[in-house]
C-alpha cells in the first residue's frame, strides 16, 4: 500500500483502526507505571540539612559515616528497610527488630563492629570515635 495514493480521509480511517490495538497495550502499561510511581513516591521526603534536624557536631559526623557506610542498605527516617531493616526509632524499642537483641549502645556497637548475617563488620574501617559518632546519629532517628 502506497501512502501517496491514499487520501487524507483514508489515512485517518486506517490510523483509527490501528490505534485501538495500540491503546489496548499502551494504557495498561501506562497505568502500571503511574501506580508504581505513586507508591514509591509516598515515602520520599526532601533530605533535611543537619541544622534542620538540630544535629550537633558529633551527630553530624555520625550522619556522614551513616551516609557512606549504612545508607545503601538501611533507611534512616523510615521503618521500611532496603537490604537491612529501617532504623527509624531503633533505640525507642526494647529489642532490635530482626535479631531480638537489646536495643542499646553495646549491642548495636557489636553489630557495627562484627557484622551480622548479610551485614559486613566495620571493625577494620571504623575506629571507636567513628562508631560513637555513628551511635550518636542513630539515636536521633
């Protein structure tokens, strides 16, 4: 079929006949993408500065360590996890969510230093001051 011999009306009629097939596959796919975007955006918030969070110098230093070492696997301001559990309110509970260990500085320090299950230990990369800074930040969540 050559387009130059077909009139405008005929081209529109052919296009209208083809369009429903495209709509049948396009609209459900678009709907799924919109739903996924809406669900994933529900928990997204603008990242607040250290000053907006009211962090002191030690907590700010801990936040930098958190950002470089922990953020890829743990959500800071959400209980929803990534690879590891979310850390929001971790110290507000009596026990840690996955391990059932007491939610205190001693146990959390052990987990940071030695690791657990899929979490690597950081005893070779974080010194005791780094761990104290990180704990100070974790207490703000």
